[in-house]
C-alpha cells in the first residue's frame, strides 16, 4: 500500500473555494458542486478566475497544503506556502554540491540521459506502429540521432556541452513528433519546433498546458523532501526560476506529457476546435478541453509501473516524489550519484518494455 496526496484542480470560472469545517467546499453560483476532506489533499490548483477564501488560504498554509494559481491557459502565476520547514542541513549540502563540478556534471548527465532515452522510446514505439513508410523512416532516423546523442553524453566535459547535446536532440525530437499524429488530422496539429509564451500552434499549446501540470508536481516533490527548488544542477540559476524542479521534470516530459498529448489528439478527445488560434497567432485552449486534459492527466497518474530499483509497483503520480528522494539521497551522500543515474529514465524500461 502507498498513499499519494491528491491534487484538486479547480477550473470552473467564478468558482468560490472556501473552508467548511475540515473540508474544502466549492460553490458555483451559490450552489455546492464539490466537497473534499482536507486530509485527502496535497495541493489545490486554481485555473483562471477562481475565488479563494482567506480562511482556506490560512488553513492550507497551516496544514502544508500547496495552493497554486495558474492562468486560464495553465501558465504558472503564483504559489502560496507556509513557513519554510525543510531540512536546513539538506539545503546546505545542496548548495555545497552545486559548486562541485564533478557532482553537477554527473547529475546533469543523468537527467538528460533519462530524458533522451524516454524521448527515443516514444519515437521507436511510433516507428513500430506506423503504417506509412515515410513516417516510419522519419521516426527511426530521429531515434537513431537521439541514440547518438546519448552516446555522446558520457564524454561531455562541461554543462555547456551537455546543454548543447540536449538542445540538438530536442530539435530532432520535436521535428519528428508530428509524424505520430494521425495523417487525416495532421494538418491541424503541425508544429515547427517547440514554441511557448505564447505557443504558436495547437500541438505546442497542448504540450505547454501539460508541462505546467508536470512542473507543478515536480516542484511539489522537490519541496516535500526539503530541497531548494530554485537551485538546480542542469538549469542555470535565475531569479524566480525553479531550476531544480525543471531538472527533475526533464525525464518526465515525454512519458507524462508528450505521449498523453498524442493519445488525446489521435483519439479525438482534443480536436482542432478545442484549440483556437487568436489574434496575433497565439493559441488558446477552450475551457471544456482543459477539463478533458486535466482528467486524462489525473487518470495517467493513477496507472501503475514497476520501479526497477524499489522492485515494487507505484503509481505514475508518485514517480516525481520518488525521484526527488533519490536526488536528496545522492546529495546527502547516502547513496551514490550512480544510483540516481540508474533511477533516471527507469520509466521507459517498464512503459516501453525495452
């Protein structure tokens, strides 16, 4: 048995979220729509114009329940949290390790290796299932390029080289990703590389929305183990940037977001009508589509996978938490960074059966 603190997503415009004894109550137009016990929740995520009572904010801070504010498109705006109570000794060690070049390079290489291996498996699976030879060749070629990038990682001498390998591989990956979309709807979900802030096509808009949810889960995982989310190893430090959470989420992008986006598109659960191109070229997701995507993401998080290091089944939603703990152990020196390296990219071993 294991327990995953659930995330409650509030997406209905003008919803009022407030405290009712030891529960969170959501009213829409003065009518109760949902009531959830507080002890069942780990995070509340509010999209767009959602009203939150001061009493609930205080209770969330007191109980250590995260309160995240996103705009209507899923972009992070703010996070409310109580007093910092993380392990100060762990954070001190994290800051020391951040200036130890060998350790930083080992962690950065592990993160990118995990990301590229998972991305490669997405392409290889698509190549195996492709009925069109042109798609199959494009996907296989891109997968081979990613394999070459993975082989180049161990000899990377510094962070700039590692980031360069990741950047080149990402261009190859995103150029091949549209070949996984059904041909009869591909014209509506084309993408010219990765774009954001704002996304310039429907595919990128859907990916950005999913990435924001993965990012929220990874930041919560980092904070839950007492690490400083602002101090990363791969991503550079920048004011207001949760660099360590970005490090953690890299390997989960393809398995928690990219594959889910492709599934939603190819099954027709999200169509071109759900992602409207606005004036200026930005793409906005309709409210009903956001509900579908959030529900699908929550269902994905409940699926189970066998963790190769723990040799036990865990839910996908628990993977960022476990990976954050492996990272904390590596920082403390309780386990070698090699163990963290092995933990990275474990998801592909089970999901893609390689």
